[in-house]
């Protein structure tokens, strides 16, 4: 409701609003591992950014190389150390590295969110419909939300129905003070 009706102009000017809907994960018969859940969420964040704010995502090779410029600065002293920057070997190796980074949802999303944050936009990630799954699933989503908030300096909202929140509000994930 907020991004569509209450104040969409405010959000568009000052925030990156990312909505991850867990209906897309389907019925979860077996609990996905934290890594599977993380992969799902990062792929949905990437899809959301590319579809809702295409003007902010890289459009060409130069933009993608710019997105990963901090990575390139770090690897100059490791993987690319000793290779002349104007050599074909440098370009080939750098191209392979950038290609791998660009194809990794978590690396791409992390770099893009950092770039957007550095322009003054605030990151808001809404994790919706986790309450349609079991309590263990909700616990994993809650813990992932904490990690996303810390890693990306984002406001994370986990939507839960009242009855799910109150049933889960006991000595478990919702009362933890530290993140593993």
C-alpha cells in the first residue's frame, strides 16, 4: 500500500523499494537451506531492481566495469598483480572476472546497492508472505532479513500476520539479539 498509494513520489526520489514475495518460492515441503533461501532472495532483489528501476542498473560493459571498480582495485594486487594493464592478458583476465561478478546475483546486488546507497538513496527491502510457510521458514527469513540489513545498511521489513507474529514471539528467532 505505501509504495503504491501513500507516497510513491517520496519513495521514488529517496528510496530503493525492493519487494520480495515468497509466494514465488512455492510450497516448501522441505525447508530450504539458508544458502538456497539467500540465492532465492538475491535473485528476486536483482529482478526487482532491473524491472522497477531500470534507469539505475548498468546498461553496458562500461557501466558494469564501473559497478565493480572497487573489486578491480582489490584484485589489482592479487589476481592481476604483475600483469601489465595495457596487455591483452590483462583485458582477458579482467573480462573473465567481471563476467563472473556480473553473473553472481549476490555480488551484483551487493555492488549495485552500495552504488545506489552512495548516491544518497536509502534501501528498503520488504520480505513478504513468509507467513505462508512454516515457522522454521519464517525464522530463516527473519535471520536473513537481519543479515541483509547489516550487510547493505538497509531497512528490512518482514511482513507477518498478527497470529503468526504472536505465535512466533517466544524464545526463538524473534528474541535473539545476535546474528550468526
